[in-house]
C-alpha cells in the first residue's frame, strides 16, 4: 500500500509541526487544530462584536465618536474588545489559508473529501466580506479609503442603478442611513458565514469545533496580551472633503486593495472568478489518482452491531433495516460517496478475525483495495521477510501510509490507517509466532490523517473500546509509535530499542505456528498484493 | 514544572509572538494611495439624454384610444449625453456616455476620479444632450487651487444650473 505518500509540502508541514509539538505539546499543536481554532476565533469575534455593538452609534459623526470613546476612555473594556475583534478576525484569515494549504498538501481534498473542500471556498469570500464591512463601520480614514475603493470597484460591474461611489462624493452625499445599512450587513454576512461553516463540517462525524481547553486558553490569553500591548489602530475621522493619501492597511483583509486601485477592473473580476473556480475545482483537477474503492458490506458476516458506524470518521456508514432475512434488526450500509477507504471500519468489525482460514477469510465490512485476507497475507509475507539472525528478536511493523513508516521496508506492512488492523491481528502475529514483537507505527500524535485512527487504536489496545485486544496478548511485545513522515529516524530508533527490550524477554510462549498449507497460501496472496500495491 | 505548565508558557510565548506579528501586519506597512503632493478630482453625474421623437401620423393616432393620442411618438431608448472635462487644456474626459438600463431607458451615469498635482488648475466642463443638434448644453470654466489631499467633487444638477462644485478645503480662483 504505497498510495498517498506524503509530498514535499506535507513533509514541510510535518517539520514545522514537530517544532510546534515541542512548544505546545502534540495535543495542543495549533497546526493540528486549525479547524477548531477557526471556530474558536469566530466565537471570539462574535462575542466581542456583540459587546462593541452596545457602545456603537450610527451617524455621520456619532460613529467615529463612539469608536474613539471605546479606544480612548473605554480602552480597558470596549477598546480591548475592539482589539480582540480585529486581531481575532485577522487570525481567522491566517488560520483559514493555513488550513486550506495544509489540507491541500496532505491530499485531503480529493475523492470523498471534495465536499469539505468545495464548501470551504465560499467561506473564504464570506470571511472577507464580513471583515471588510467591519472596516467601514469605524468610519476613520482607513474606512473612507476602503469604502470608496470598494464602491468604485463594485460600480465597474455596472449593475447598480446609481453608482455606489456617488454616496462618498462629498460630505453632503452621505447619510446616517448608510451606517445602519452597514451594521445590518456586518451582522447578516457573518450569520451566513456561520451557516456555511456548519455545512462545511457536515460530512465528517463528531466534527471538532472546539480546540482543546489548553490551546483555547493559550490563544485567548495571548490575544488579550497582544491587544493590550498593541491596541487596534484608529486613524483620524473620515473626511470626504479630503482624500486618504497614505493608509495603514490591514494586509490580511485588504491586501487586494492596491490591486483594485491600480489594475483594470475587468481583469480583477476575471481573476477573482477564475481563481475561485480553479480552487473549488481542485478535487477534480488532473492528475487524478484512481479513487480508492469504498468499503463493502458482506451481510453473511454482519450482525448489525454498529461498531463500524461508531468508528467511521466520515459518516460514511449507516444502519438500515435488514434486507437478507437474517435474525438481526439492522445491517450496515456504506455510502460510497463519503467513504475515503481508510479501513477503520474493517478494524472495528468483530468479524475481522485473522485466525479464520485465509482462503475464505471474509469479514462483515471489508476494503476492496486491501481486504482483511490480503492484509493477513501481507503480514505473513512480511514476517517471512524478517531477517533471521540467531538471538535477534523479529519485529514486525504495521504502519500507516501517512506516518514515519510510509515507505515499504522488509518486515513492514503499510496500510491506509493503522486502525484498519483489528486488535486480533496483533494477537494473531504473536500467537502464531510470526514475530517476537509488533510495532504499530501511526501518524504523528498531534493529528491522525484519518481523524480517529490513533484514538481508536489506543482505546482498543487499552481495552477501552470495542473490539478490544485480548488480555492474553503480552503488552510488552507491542509498541505504538506516533510519528510524522519526517521522523523515520525516530521510528527506526524506537524500533531498535524495542528490539533490545524484546531480546531481554526471551522467546514467545505457547506459540501455535501456521500450517504449511496455510502459510504457502498466504504467501502467494501476500506477495501478489504487495506487488500490486507497489505498482 | 509539569509538562502542561511548560507548554502553557512556551506555547503562550510562541502565540504571543505570532499575534504581535499579526497586529503589526494589521496596520503596517502603509499604502500610498494618492501621492502626498496630489489632490483628487471626482466627477459624478446623472442625466437623462433626449429621446428621438417624430410626429405621429393620422393613421397611428387613429389606432390609439382617444386618451392616449400624443402628437409625438418617441423611442424608448435615450440618446447618450456627451461629457467633456478639460484640465489645464488637456481633456481628461471627452466621450458620449450611454444611457443606463437593459433597453437604454435610464439616465446616463458617470463617475470618474483623477489624481492631479496640487496647485492652481483651470477646469472646463461641458455637457451636451445633442452636440450636433440644438439640444440643451451646460458649460462651466473655473480656476481652482487644490491643496494636497483635497477631494474636489463635481456633481451635476440641472436645477442648480448644471455643474456644481462641492465645497471642501478648496480655494477658488
């Protein structure tokens, strides 16, 4: 299984994230929490915005006066809220684009993941519209610049009965109602943004919309300190009898404004439309790798236990009334459009037992690209390839395609997610004497490529979640290593240390080796599937 | 210190450094929209051009109900208005502004902005409904001294006599 190998950008992210792991710890690593952080920042902006509204006045002179009061006399509460409102909005832009770039780098935008990618694109525009309408409300020199440049740009569409920019021709042209309209827009647009954010997470199960408390505390605390050290700027009041010459732009929201001013408007409109369509269409852009085949349900082996539904990270399985007359109320049904073929469902199925004979090894829910029978065969083939040195323990590695062990290597089986291996597979390897120890090498601890692979694996091994690892499996012969794609050296080091510990444990007890027939059959299938995956 | 406390401190320090950088980029570097020694002239107008009309024939009038018998039949579409803005002898605008609306039934609308050097300028404005014919036309020539950063707004209002200069920090000549 060599598909989905991390590219250079993904490896770059991994290196940066390793640095952040040291500062924040894996659990609070902000790059692994970009989605939840975006939500958190949205709520900070919402709460501070509601607070600011209590002190905000609408009117040609009253607007600026109220903002000035907040920033000067009320600096310690309303001024602080204003700075938090501004900087949290700026950070939303940073988080949003980093999230987009990271998901693209990790290849999490194609196939079944198209929905989240596609619905994320309008969010970008609504974040910008929300922010830009906010700048108008301050009605300082920057607001004047933003209002006039925006109005002149929108007027190039030629769809407005009256040029919007006429409103800003002179002080006599502007009315108090303008600010009422802007307040309405600045509330209505973020409400639509909230709706879009909700839609964005609809195709994943148990979507994380709250960062871990520690990271939330760090973010809010640092924002408050930054807001106190460098309060949000307030320029002089807008004056339509003059023109803003040099303006301190907020480059997160307004970096396009110099372009709007200088470039030909049709070119900018075409660029915006083409850019938006191009980004939105990326999931279908060439080169299109063949889409992974979705999981399949085999009703003869499905008792409707719902474990696959509980473990699927993408809401891709649902229970429907039984269709085959078996004495169970429900059966699992895969929604192919949503399935990313991570195999976690296969690892969750109680029928996924490698102890059964390999020839007819079928489970309740299986992965066509790497079935349980093939995985079992690959494990047996990989065990055969382990170097047989006298006295040296044999260590078999079950590895995630997105972690440190993503490269094929002797004694290693690479799979889409380590959670696709049912706990009984570890038991099988040790009880059949295929290896003296098993390394489970998953993604970096900070974030699983398939969301819950790490959590479910740890819970199953710790016997906290079904299917549980049997008690008879010696835990000292299992090692879990959570490491990113650039940490191959750490994986090798920890595996080597593990081997040394295994040497001290002596040989495995009560081993029941595979029969020759079973072994030969598995080897043939295993080598065949390894060759197919490598191709 | 426990790991969590260490991460709170180091993570907080990293976050604070990032947020201060964000605060800096939130206002710096500044953008020079208009050069320091320049002023801006904005011309905005809204004026409906004339419609092409002809006398109605007896047959046409007979086909109409008595209460709708107008002597002239006019096209829905308005003619463009012709606008000229000349600054110090150089034409900044000299064109026909088409009527608005899908069928050309609305008024001609124009909004234009020019950054010009501050100082004295001779401005000449001219608007004609029909430059070749005898339609209404308005003209205005004026000497102005623009200060740096001034916004000189020129509007058009037939009831006020044509072109209107909106008072700003302008010193008329």
